[in-house]
């Protein structure tokens, strides 16, 4: 089914939904092609190829609302499906805030090229995918005799989405995503088995790093953890590696949601226009970023994508408010979900910042933990390295950082200039002062 045929089917389904008694309707036709290859311990363990087609239908019947989906896209089956779900929606309770968004929030132009589709996707062969995964594992295994297990992967996805609303919106999304990397487990002299990983995600296959780089990085990261120990509890300066910064950003973005605000479960309620973090933090949500992993022209409600500075030098500027919660809160909607995060970057990379730390901890990963968006309290398990006099001296693990986001983000003293390029959150390295760590 091509784009024209998907659009025609979506419009047919929408019109039939209205004929069956819906006041408003939106239809989304989704197609996803996926390939996943995994090598584990020199054996091809996973070879998965799949194509998924579905139709999702949002129905509004006099402010009664339901969302329904089916994988059977034959018109004969859809007729019965649509009739049944419209009928069942009429039994639901009314919600005065349920309706399609006002058309004024829809994008004027949905034909902008965000460079998120690899035109060479269909020419990529299965043998090329298998070869890359095998090479990544071979490189990783060759790094040391201490390596006892490896898993390497190569996967890709081609997604197509057609969205139609009964009050005038129509738009398409088409994009590709490629992922490759490895996870490595090593064994040290004490019998411990630390592990680590390295992965890259890109929109274009040619932008993936080499198999050599992916395999080496995964193995070296695991090898650096050999002999890891707990250290004494206390307050330490903390340097956070760029690839894991998103875990900390979530301390702010979760309570920034319209749902959290409406349900009185956000410590950021009423804080718009006020300082919530260090002036070093400027967080920009940019859905129009070319080749971005989270780029889009419209969100899940059809609202037009806009670049927004969510936090400007520590001051909260916007919340993530979709149309539904915007109506309940009586405020203008922005968007219900984040896209690409970019930052106002500093002047130094992690290695340069590390040299100025007399005693501190580098965090390279988080293990479990939890955060409370109502209070801002959090506790995360961490792994990383001790820094003494500007040098990494020993790997550490099974320690926790804890605190409250309201205080924590005001302890940010420097933002790096080394954004992580392989995710929608392009976080740089982050340097915090006097963070509470619990260990031995």
C-alpha cells in the first residue's frame, strides 16, 4: 500500500466512522518494517524480520471517547470493526474536555524535509546486516582474554504513519532508524562479572560508527569496571557522562507534563517563569532538528511541531501540555511529549572538566532507582569511577545518589560541549557540586 492508498483508506474509515454516529474521529494508519540481527558468543542467535500494519481509530461521540486499533485492514472487516466500536463508545461516560484539537494548532505545512528517511534503506541486504553484527562481536571479543560473553546487534526500522482528522488535519510521517552496538561481560580476579555496553542510533545507515569502534568501545567500557568497589559515603563532586544525562533530565521533564499538573502530582506546579535550576541549564526541545532521532512535523495529536526553550538559564518557560490537558487546565497546549533535547553548551569536554576535580565521581551508568514527580525526591543506583586529583583511580559500583530535584539541579556548575550524538537527548557531560552518595 503506497502513501496515496493509505490516505484514501484513512479518509474512507474516517467518513464511515462519522456515518455510524461519531461526532468527530481521527484515523492513523501505521506500517513498520523491522529487521534485527543478534550475535551472542560467536553464534547467530536472533534473525528477525517483521512487517506490521495497523489502523488506530479515535472516536468522539458527544464528548464520549475511545481509542481502538486493528491489524485487519480489509474494508469488509473494517466496516464491522468501526460499527462495533462506535456503538460501544456510546455507553461510556461523557467527558466535556474530550474533542479533537482546534484546527488552529495544526501545522500549515507538512511537506518539510527533516532528513529522517534513508532513501537507501531498501537496498540494504540481509547479508550486510549479518556481517556488521558479526564484525562488532568479533572486534569486542578480541579485546581481552578477560571477556567471557558478548552480544552484538544490528537493527533497523522503517516507519510510515498517515494521520487524518475529521476537522481538517491530514499528515504523513516517514522515517528510518538504525541501531548497532554490543554488550560485553568480563570476569575479574575476584570472580565478579561486570558488564557494559556501547550503542549508536542514527537515521542513516552510513552515519553508524564502524564495527571496529562499536566493538572496541563496548569491550573497553566493560574492562574498565574490573575490580570495581564501593567507597565511603559522603558528598562528592559529580561528573556525569553525556550518554546517561537523560536519566537526570527526566527529573524535570516528568513533572513538566500537563497530566502531572492537572492531577496535582508535580513539584513544578505554578513554577512557570520561575527559577528551577542552575543558570547553567538551558534545555531546548527541537522537533525540527534535521536528522534528529525525535524529529517530527506534528505530535501524536496532530499539533504543529515547534522549537521551544523549555528551561532558559534555569528558568522554567513551558510545560508539556497536550490539547486534552490544556482544556482541563484552561491553558494553551504546547505538545504532549518531548522530541529532541539540545542544550546551551559550554566550552569544555569531559576530560577537561575531570582534570580540575580533586575528589569526585564520574557516573557512567544508572542502575534502577526511583523518583517522585510530586515531591522531587529521587534515589538512583550508579556505576562509574572515582576521580582523585584529576585522574580516574578506581571503578565503583553499588552506590546510590539521592536528593531532591529542586536542590539537585541548582548544584549544576558546568555544562560540557560534548553532546551525545546518538540519541534524541543530545546531553553533554554535566558537572555537579556536593552530591550525596551512599556507599560503605
